[in-house]
C-alpha cells in the first residue's frame, strides 16, 4: 500500500498455488513455504517496485518462487484482489477502508513496524462449477442455501435462496474465509465450515475443496502450482 506522501508498506504474502488453468481456487496467508527472511526480501522488493513507479493505492505484486526460495517478479495487480480477506484476517487491516483513505488524499495510518501477522487464514473460492466434470460451469437457480458461520468464519457473497446464477459472468459465487491461531486450526475450521455449507440446485466446488482440505500433502503444506494435476490423478487412482 502506498499513499501520495511517499509512504509504503507491505502486508505480508499470500500463498495462491492451488490453481486450475491459472485461476486461483484456495488462498492462504501466510504461506507454509515462506520464512521470515524470504518474507522480508519479497516485501522489500514489492515496495521498491511500487515506489519506483510512484504507485498509490492498494496493489499486489505477484512472484513465482522455486524450491530453493529464489523468487521472480511476475506482475503487479493494481487493484484489490479476490483473496484480500485472508490478508485482512491476519493483519487486522481493512484494505478497502485504506483504499478510500488513500484516495481521499490522506496519509497511511500506520508504518511497517505496526504491521504483524497474527494466526493463519484460508480462503476457498466457491464457484458454480462441476469439479467432477472438468470444472464445467453450472448456471441455474439455487434451490436451497445454508451458509456456515461461527467464530473465525467469514462469508463474502451475493447469493440467496432462489438466486439465479447466470451463465454470462465469472463463476465465482462465494468466498469462504476462516481464521485460526495456526495453520492446523485454520484447516480444521475450514473443514467444519465446508461441511456446514449447503447449496442445492447447481453444482459447486465445495466437494473439491473438502477433498483438498483432507489431502495429506495439503495438510503438510507440500503444495505447488502443479498440485491440482497431481491431486486429480491421485483421486482417479484411488477410485479405480
């Protein structure tokens, strides 16, 4: 985040390796792979990039990281992103509010020393797609809807009973976000929230998320951008 007075901060990293066709499905903050040294280096690089172009607003600098913890610049998303809630959950900073403050010409209300990561947050993108049919879109009318709740659970959505999911737009219909004191608690809380989430009338990605959240490689944090291909292959072998 940067204001018009040359003040810049980074809010830590988000882990977005669980993807299909380069579209994110599950996001976390922090990352189970990133250590404090790598976090500091990536944060400094992100601020250097923003400062060099005089960027003001919230934005995300995306990096690719290899097995040896070398990181490589990919792109800057000059906007708030779908997965911003996981950052909000672990930092306690309302990113949308800060965007408005910056746009109003005010200074950032904190510096880097004020920013800490507390606990762990995971977001599952609930899409109107059929995960058993190559994630084909599944538009239609929602006939029954029960949203999860409870401590540490956040639901960002626009859907309701009898809402019609149109075929013309992105298939994302809900973001399910949880917070826990550590990754193990966050995973357990997400497993519970997914089990409570009920939606009928259309196909959604909840069954897929349940499988991932119970996968031992995911639980151990052993994930990369090829996880989906390996996970799908593993699932087929298991069924056969």
